[in-house]
């Protein structure tokens, strides 16, 4: 009201947060992460306050909506090569920045990528993000919450990301969500790249079990007429048996 600046307000209700183990702390942890972030491809955070059993986030307002909503309006639900390249470069630049700060987003997907009115991408929603230097502390908290280290913990069904965008080692239960590190975001970025260039999800299933099987097989369909450089990049990002997983720098250097 004082600045007359248009902003977005995210409201978290205390009643809802109490239903999630550690929910309120998770939201407050998100504010601490957001306060550290200042990059053209990350949502700008202004302030937060707690009032009447609600937590209010004041965030940058973006007029372009989510990438997911934008894709729904496009022919064949995908983008042109030039537009997809621009969007993907914005995503990789944003991820490089947050990774350099020791932060893993943990839930990269089209719903968590907003567009400005000029089409620039901004990463939002750091609610399940991991600060790598606090990894052991986080793991102990989650162990206490879950009481045991079962497959549902590894899958992140308690709000740890979105299964369709998680790598095979996490959904198979071989690696815990919290231990996967930047691989979480790089794999998810590959899934996003597939969606915006091919117009569908790389891994599908009519049930959670069949979706998990699809991800674990990591067999992706690549149309014959797809650009050869794009094919190669998708194969490298969504590879499961590589001794040396692709890095953000590898992606930036890719032809």
C-alpha cells in the first residue's frame, strides 16, 4: 500500500501446516532461503510476516503465469526450438546460481517456473529445498519425522518434490531424496526440457507403481525428426548408467 508496487502474496495457513510434520518450520526455512536469492531467473522475495495464524510471503508479481499454463495454450503443448532454448537457458542459469550458493531446489517442474510478461523464466517455490551444508541436520529431522527409513521416505511422498520429476535412484529407493544433491534439479530440468520440446512427459504410468517402473527403466522416446543436438542432450541428462552424470557446466557447454 505504501509503495503502490504490484506484488504477489502467498498465504500459508497455520491450520494446514499443522497437518504436515514440521510444516511450519519448513515454511520458515523457505523464507531464509528466499532471503539469500538475488538473480534474474529466481523469484524476488520482499518480506514475510505472521498474523492471525497465517504466514504471508510478499513476492515479485509476474504477469506471464506458469510455464505449465503457458504450455497448455500452445499447439501440441510444446514450444518452438528457439523459445524452448531460451526458456531452458534461463532455467539452467537460475539453477547454476542456486547451486553455487549450496542450495538444491528439489521440485523443479513447469508449475514452479513462472514467466514474466516479456517471457523471462523465474524459479519459484523453495518449500522443499535443501541447503547442502545443513544436509546432516535435515536428514536427522526427516528421520525423526518418518520414524523409519522406508521406501515412502525415499520417494518423498511427504512433500519432498514431485515423483514424475525425480531420478531413478530416488524413486527406486536406492538413494534418499536428501542425499541426491544437485542431481535432483539437473534430472528434473531434463524432464522439463523433454516436455517443452516434445509436448509430453518422458515417463508415464496409469498408477504410481507403473510410473515408478517407467522412471526406473529410463527408456525415453525421441522422435526421429528431433534435432540431433537436442537428442544428445536429453540422452545425457536423462541417463541412468553414467559413471559421470552430466553437470550444469556440461549442459552450458553443450552444442
